[in-house]
C-alpha cells in the first residue's frame, strides 16, 4: 500500500497476496479447510453475512480473530488490484501454487489484469510451494524464492 502512495520506492515485492478482494481469499481458505460440502456452505453464508453487516453498518463493538470493526471494514474495502495498479516501481508478485490461505487462481487473474495495463508488473508462480513457502514434505523453498528475487532485483 505504501508503494502505491509514494514515488521514492525503487522496487516492490508482494508475497502470496491472493486476489483482488479479501473476502474471496477468506472464502478460498475456508473451502480449502472444509471442502465444498454442507459445512462449508453454512460457514461461507455466515461469513458473507458478516461481510455485508460490516460494510453496511456504523462502527460497532467487535473482536473477531483478534481484530475489531475498523480492521475488518478496511480489509473488506480494499481493492488490491486498484492498489497494485497505482504502484509505479517495478513490482514482483510472488504466489505459491499450493497456497490454501489465498486463491492462487484469483492471484493469477489479478496479475494478468495488471500486466495488461501496466508494464512494471512481473508474476512468479511457485507451483510446489504453500503459503509458508514450503513443499508438501515440509522442505523450505525460501532459498529458491530468494534466488529468483535476487535475479529480478538487479534488472531494475
């Protein structure tokens, strides 16, 4: 967000940011955890109700997952694609392909959308890594990601 508001940043890297809207990534995470059955449908409907209530209500007392009304409202209002489109420094979007916390598909769609309107956007997908940059057997992929970041940075 800072990089979208100032002009003195030389390069920006975003890790596992997911798609355009926070709600889509939360729903993705819920589905990854629960599957697509009845429990997910009930939970997702409840969360969508919470989402609508926060967006259509005056501030109220709230503590959900350690966050209050202002945090939830802000997260629900952010249009990440709009924010990223305001970044003028070279921007590397890194996304793990086995991420269950955010939608990999929506991250790729967002990157494609941004690349069509901005020439400073690069997207790197790590198919074999999860949200913590680990493989299915728990091996860290951080060194690989850092090597790629180092290779990308000097080009700027």
